[in-house]
C-alpha cells in the first residue's frame, strides 16, 4: 500500500511523493515563548514527532525545522492582522524582565518537557529574531511584486492582490469581508481592512530593527515563511501545526510565500485537532490548561502521557480524562512488562524454536505498516502490536517460546518503538530480585505443590506488598516488579 496523507489544502488523502526522492523537508510550527507550553500544545508536537519518526522508519531522510517565535506574535491573533500587545513584551512587563530573559526562561522549560516526552530534536530551531534580515528581503520582494505596500513606516500585504487568499481554510475574500465586522479594528493606513502587517512601526515596542522603512519589527506571519525558506527552500514537502493555525496564520504564510516566489509554498498541509479536557475546551478560566509537570506531579509517567497523546488519530479530537490517563499508564506498563519479559525470557532446555513466531511477527509488521501508511492510522497500528503480544503470551504460557523466539519478538517491539517513541530500548533488561523475594516465591511454590493453597496465597500477598508479583507459568513461577 502506498503511503497516503490527508492534505488540508486539497481536503482529501493523497499518495505522498516528496519533491526530491528519498528526502522530506518538514516545517513544524513551534512555540511562542511567553509562557509554559500546555499539554494541548504537546499534542501537536507529538504528532509532528510521530510523523517524522514514521517517515524515517520508512527510509526517508527527513529535514525537520521547528521555529521559536520570540517577537511579533500579538495577543489578538485570531484575525489576519493581529492586534493588541506583543505576547512576549506583555509577559516581560508583567514579570519585570527583559524580553530576552522571558524567552530564555520559557525556552529551557519547553526543551525540558520536550526531552521528557522523548521527542526527536529537529534539524534546526530558528529564533525569529535571528532571521529579521531575511524577512526584510522577503518584504522587499513582495513590494516589488505589487503584493505589499508601505505606509508611514509600516508595510502591509494587500490581500486582494492574491485572489486565492484563504484557499487553505476555505475562506473567500468576500466571506472574510462580510464576517470581519467589529473583529477588525479600522486602520486608515490600509487599502483594504483585510490587509495584514508584514512590518510594523510602533515606537513603543521594545524590540526594534532598522529597515528600509524605518525602525520597526516583523509581523508574526512573515516570520515562519522567511525561516522555512531560508532553511528548507522555497517549496517544502510538509507543513504541520494545530488546527487553530489554519486561519489566519497558514493562509497568510501561503499568500506571502507564493506572492514573493511565484511558486507553491507547501505540497502537503497536515493539521492536528484540539485536545480537550474531561469533555471541555482548555481555557485558563476553567483552570484546565495543564502543563506536563502538573500531570507528572499527579503520578503519571512521561511515557503514559506520550502514549495518550499519540493514541488517538491526529485528525480527531482527543479527550484527556483522569480515566484515560490511568488507562494509558496501565497500557504502557503492560507493554514494558512484555518487552522486559521477552528480553529476560529463560525457557527450559527442551523448548525448541516455534515456527509460529515468525508468522506472528510478519503479520503484526504488515498490519502495523498498512495502518500507518493510511494517514498514520495509529489505532489499527496499536491493535496490531497488542494482537502480537496476546498471541506471543499464549505461546509462552504454553511453554512453546524459545530464547531465540523471544529475542525476535523483542527486536520487533524495539523496531516499532522507533515510531512510537516510548523508550523501550532503554528499559533495564533484567530485574534484580532480592534473595528474600526469591525465597518466598520458592516457599510458595512448594506450598502449591502440597496443595496448601490458602498458605500459598498469603505468601503471594506478602510478596506483592514488597513490590513484586509472582506469575504461575508452565515453566514455573516468574517473578517481576509490581
């Protein structure tokens, strides 16, 4: 089956063919560093990580860029020409720090969370402030191509000059005019009130750069276009982000990028749906904008949180609840226990290689790949893994799993975890069982042979209270950490 992705631009699944065979250029919208990233942000980042991991698992060479916005992102950003205050400057004023101090503090927190969730590092994390020169050059091209104009030191993109504006979101210029109403503050400088700022003149803004139009700072939308083109080229293969980025941010990116270069900007647009909490939209008013550390403090592991974030298809809403987090924790423990069991499997000397195992692995691999090839169908991909675990456990419990069989199953689990990113290869392969526990388990086994089951159950409970579990198998008792 060919690899297919749903393209937001065409509104259908398409066979994925990169511009250059074997190479994928991927741009992912990154954070604006004015505060801590919440768990909803990390759903989008987890998706881009899984996408990149699967492309690499398929043999592609992926160049991923994820930006850091450190200037120009305004507080009222749901319209094309965002107004209000610069988010970073607002936070700097509130905390009585410089914008740079704010960015560095929240960048460290973001990267700490990134590593805890076992995300792969992108090829580059460009800061917007490091690419102002490239933004200015791009704005010059837009003015030359008659897509932009300067007024009193500010430069605006003239939306009517790009008739396909809104093609990603499905918004037409006429619809936007009719719906703007009181959402867009009237600006007498603009030729059209839908026009959005590429360069802003505002003497009160703390961060300023020299430009051909005087001192000012870049608009939010121009930043991603300039960074993407500088590092990945004028046309890229995939651009990811949350569904809230589609309009206005990504529509504006398309208009200015294609207006400057006269060629397609992105070939495949992929967007993640929102994460909701206990059936409700995340909001500061409801107090449910959870940070990763807050969930860790509740006792959930980073692996369980990552598993929950990736377990629902990226184009469906994910409802995070206490119940679903607990279920994810249980599932991850089962996966870990299975992998450790395969790594430390010690069958009897008489157990021969099982011909069924190769078939079980082959079937699971084919089902996993078929599901992921179909727009990253994670639910069916996970089902393939759980089916393998069930079938292998059945063979093991029946005493039909050799050491070589277990080793091949272990290799499969580590291989698919290159996509899932649960860190299975880092698990300790052996569990040190204290002599006391081994002795208690031996005494319990003797009691079971003598059919003194009540006394055996009491020993089993003593072992559990000490943090270990005894599993009865045809090969004898197996001890593991609880």
